[in-house]
């Protein structure tokens, strides 16, 4: 079996220089904000600073920790089962405990390591935790409380803003991976006529698409949702039912696939044999809204402005809200990342951000349509990473 | 395209009666332990009590909440984007907010709903959070702290033991789903000769296996790890490299695939053309260790006893530790669940638990082998859900 994606596959992983740069950027922000240490517990954050890439995060049993000191290199405090793979990264200081061990799931070792990194001077030390929006802490809360009690003379503060600022702007190597997975997905959507047909149960259509994605070079398709119904669909996050595709259906697949740990996130709409005028009009409106959003993407503009540009097109066409709550977001190591294209998000767009444009609208009662494209921000414009959808609803 | 799994696919979802039973079981334990309310935030827990099944959890942007009161039905407090799909479940009381809204990401609505469920009598109310082993809280910690400040007259305590006790014992419908995904995976492993060959890059072998899993009826393969090397492999959680498979390699794939939100988790080992005597001996030892573990599985025995039964076989053969930290675990809505087959886990085995047996050992310096089978516990014995691996290392 060979993969058929047209793009040349970028190298996997990142150079040590790139990790050193990420660390230096983090430490500069830590210094500005007075952090002595960051304690990272989540997959994306640990991978961002270490390169530790594994599907083993699927198992909720064991916590994993990466410590970023104010000076010097990160220190990994991890279960023994991960030592060999962590040794393949640029991280050299790796401390392990035998896990599972619920009665002391790394807490003693973590406490001791933090004390050492604070040079036995933990009084009033400011330790960062990812406590803010779109973040979680991936360790049992009882264990975190125990850790904080053991280090009760430290201040524990939110470091999500630092992580957010760093991860929102992508490196050239990150953009290459994002471009590659977008190309694979565009190639697969271009096979729609071979993959989808009237009479095919929707869940089989999804299965065929997922298999084609793998054949075309995706590492995985962790996110594939959508719907199909006469003249539109009812919601956009359901698993597919076995209902057969029918003439007049609008089929939508929204795809979050990964290459080397980086996501695409865009959808495509197709009709079978014919489509309602309302569906055709909604498609054209959303296509124009995407154009308007794209034109508003440049460094210095805000996400709120991008939202307004799209919303103006939809309102002019008399379209109601699709209920999604925003019209696109950041994209990278996670399916969705900061920022959000919405009125309340005043994030200023910067060069090398990777974003989605995702306008949606209601078509008729209970039927909506969603468009989505992925793009990278350049010095004074934007570039689509997804192959731009056709300007009229494709009829298969 | 048709699916080729031999087993008849069980019905998707669960009856309302099953959700009512789960709720009644939870409320009985809540009463025993004095809980007035449970606040659930994680995918498995919310799905367990509501049936809410979506891949949308891949997006970290929005938190989701399910409240279990001491009396009456659960109440969902969720982002508007999920309302339509939540309406398809048995949950009738659904409160939504427009999300994303990081400045108040559901916290006010959640506070108000909790006050209402506590009948405006929150003083000293005991609210459960999944704070214990193998659990996390899936909401920003700052938001949890704000919620706790708004309800500062409540006691916030760990309810993981309740969730653990309920989820460890499976219903007939859950076992049917687990049996089905195990059968699909066994069917796919039986195609090994067609799927794997010398000269094939390891990552292409993984890709071929994953495609066959989908063709055989798996909904998804969120977890596929393993390795291949001369006479054994170095670690068991790495993504595959493009190194070509060679004669004398031992190939292992460890598969966490899902059907309707339920996981299998077992591996298989194969050699190409020939294998070292050490690898063959390790295989036989681990096969016998699995037999010993299986014989020790019956209601009333402990997980520690199952571990000891396996460990005794490995020690008698002079095998060292594989470094995995345990020899199997619970299985269900997550790839790994409580309990653990290890010396310190005194969990008593009960009828209708679904468990893995996962003995591992070192073969030579830096080379290990892992076996794994899945089983369901009956009244006085166990039954394999995975098709038992052959007793000698298969040579392809």
C-alpha cells in the first residue's frame, strides 16, 4: 500500500534549536511576569516543550509532568513506562516513578524536584499552572491539593496567558505540518464522487472517508463529525447514523485529521442530484462570508473584526445564527485553539498565526449550514492552507 | 464497501431504563456517603449518566457539566452548540449558555443551577467532584475556584470512589459492545499474513492494520502503538517509525479500538521468518502467565492475587520486569480504567467486571515483550472477549 497525497511529507519532529527557542521565549515571558517555574500537565503543553509524542495519553491512569524553570532546561517527572520514549527527545533530565501508584502518584517526586529547581528557596516562589480559558490540569485534583499543601509557601498562579501567546504563533516547521495535513484532507475531499453515493448509509460514508484519509497519508482522523439531510443538517457534532444518503440531501463532513501531532479542521458540503434553492443560497452566502473574513485577516486587525466582516455578509443575506457561538478559531496541536473569531475576542492577529474561518447560518427551521477553511497569516495578507471550496454547492 | 466482522453488531446506545438504573445506583451510594450533588465534567462520566456521545470533546474550548442531584433526574448545563444532540438523550432538563464566553464560561449558569437543585439550601451541602485517582476535572481551574467561591458554604469532596464502583461493573449492554469491538480486533489480527510483510515500513504496517480495523467495523482506532525489532522491541507506547520490517523482527501492535464508545485493549506479537530462542521462550512464558492470571480471575479474589499468579510464572522462568508497572487493568469507556492488576491493588473482583491481563517481561537488555487479553468475569470463572492468542509465537 502506498500513500497518494500529492504533497511531499515534511520531516517528523522538530530540531533541538526549535525547542531551545520555545523555551527561551517562555522564559522571557516568565521573567516579565515574575514566574519562577511552570508546572505543565497536559498533552499539548508537554509536547510543545519536549517533543514527547505518544497516543498513550488515551490512558487516564498516569499523570505526566514537565517543569520549566526560570533558567536552565526543562525537567520531566514521569511514569517509568515513558522513560525510553522521553529519552528520544531533547529532554535530558528525566525523573521517573513506578506507576500506577495511586497512594503517591508522583507527588513526592514532583515536590522534591520542584524544591530542587527552586534551589531550596521556595518561599513566595511563583509557580505557574495552566488555570485559564481552554485549559485544564491533567492530574487528580486531590494530588494537586496535596502538592500545594507540601509547597504551601509558594504562590500558584495562572500561566495560560504565556502558553497562549507562544502557541498562537506558529514556527515554519509547525506551519509545514499544518499545510501537509490540510493538503491530505483537500485531496481526500476531491475524491468525494468516488467516496459518497445515494443509498450509502451515512456512517459508511464517514467510514469510507476516514479510510481514504489514512490511505492519503493522514496519521489519524480523531475528529470526523457532520450530518446529512434534506436541504441542510440539524447539528454539527453528532456521530453519523446509518440513514442512507438520498437525492436532495446536503452532506457535510467536518474533519480534524492529524499529521505528526498537528491538526487540520475544515469541512465540505455536497448535495446529491439536486438541492433546495435555500441550501444553494446559504452556500453562496457562507462562501462570500468566508471571502470577507479572509480579506479581514491581516496583522493588526482583531478577531472581532474578522467576525464582523463575516457576520455583515450573513446579515445582509438575512441569515440567522448557526448557534456555533463563533466563526473560527486557532488551529495547531489541538483541533481548536485560542483565539476565537467572535465579537468579544480582541486578540490582534499576528504573522504566522494559523486560523480557521467558520461561518455558519440557519437555512430553515432546524437546518443549518457551516463552511470552514484553514489559513496561515503572512506579513500583510493570508494564505489558505485548505484548497478553497468551490463557490457554488457541489452536486454529486 | 461492506464491513466484514463476523459478529452481529449490537444495538447502539442504551435504553432509558439502563440510565435510570445507573442513576439509582449512584443516588444510593450518594445517600450512603452523604452527597447532595455530584458535579461531573469529564467525557466518560457525562456519557455514562446521559448517553451524550460525540467526538466534539476533542475541542478543549468549551466545558460541559452534568449535575446528579440526590433526588430526581440529572441536569445538563452545556454550551448551546450541544443542545440538539443532548436533546436526543434521555436528559430532559438542559440549560445552555452561548459559548465560547471565557469571561463567564458557564460558571454563573452552573452556580444558579446548583443553588436551585440544592433548593436554596446550600449551607454545608456536600458536592462531589471527581478528584481521585485516574480522574481529572475538565474545566479551567480558575473557573472551578470561582464556582467554589460563589458556593463557599458548600463542602467540595471527592466522589471518584462512587464513579469507580459503578463503572467497574458492566451491564449486559456494555459487555455486548465490549465483546463486539474485541471480536472486530481479533478478526483483524487474524488477517496478519495479508496485512504485514518483510520490507514494509512499520508505519505502513500500522496504517494497513488501522484501515482493516475500520473495514471490519471498528468506529475508530484511537490507540495503536507498538514496535518491531530483532528479537523484541524497546518500548510499547511509541508511534511507529518508517523502519522496514525484517526477518527476525518481533512485531507487536497494541490496539485500543472503539465501538459505540467502548474500547478493546489487547495486543498481538508476530515474528517474520524466524525468531530468536529468547523471544520464543518469552512468548511461551507470557502465554503461561496469562493462563495463570486467567485461572485466578473469579469473584472474591483480588487484583493483587491475579498479579501474583502471573508474576510467579514469570519469576519461575527467570524473567525480569517489563517496566509497565502493572499486569492489566479495567476496560470500558476508556482504554484503561480502575482497577489495576498489581500487588498494591486489593480490589475484589466481581461478576461482570471487564479486565485485561497484560503480563510483560524483559527478554534481553533493552528488549521487552508484552501479552494482553481481554475478559469478562462470570459468577465463578472468566471468559475471554479477545480470541486467545496462539500458545507459540506466530511466524509470518
